[in-house]
C-alpha cells in the first residue's frame, strides 16, 4: 500500500476507470447535461479537504486499488474506493478500507461515512460485512443522487 498525493497519475487513472464503470452501471451516458453537471458538482472532491489517498500496488508495480478520505463538514468521508476487475476478491478493498479507517481514527474521527448505490452490490455487501450501518442520504448527494445508499461506521470510544 502506498500513500500518494490526490493528483498522483495512477490515482487519477483509477478514478477515471471508476467513473466509466459508474456511468455504465447507472446508465448515465444519455442523461440531460444539466443533471450530469449537478452530479459532477456533488461528486467533486476539493483536494484541500483530502486527508489521505491510498493505492494498493501489486508486486509488479500495477496500481490495483484506490481509496481516499476527505473531511466533509465534521465527518470523515470515504471516497472513490475502487479495485480493478482483475484484482478483485484478493482482499484489497477490505485492506484499503481498514487503512482509511485507521487514518480517520488517528485523526480524531468518531466515525466514517460513505455513499454508494444499489447497482454496486459487491461494495454494499463488503461494507455490511465490515460493520457499516445504513444512514440517510446526506449532502451533497440528496438532490442529484437521492437513491444513494449511505453508510457509517462508528468507532468505539
């Protein structure tokens, strides 16, 4: 695992891959431009609010997974957890998420939150397995992604 800057080219490439996957899963290619722009704004990440960007790197040097943590108001939010298709089922997603949780706890977080969707059943299953509980959809996703699935993991005091 490597901690990298938000703009690391490997991290950017994995986020682009995730964006294409989400557009395919959710059928976003043909939506109205206005809605697409609002969704892009809701999903935008201010690099100044990112507290960590992590990559899972395979022995051959290939970046196989990505996760970021950002401050969102008073919370720590997990952003852009992706594992490449060929590296799935190796525990990379769990490892990235556990390291992000550790960083958040060390930073004083009482919980982490995240947003996903019903067309990502493998992610939802992993979050539930790892102790995440459903919470109401929170801003900035309410207007453009009201059918999101949002979760939290509260850390013991």
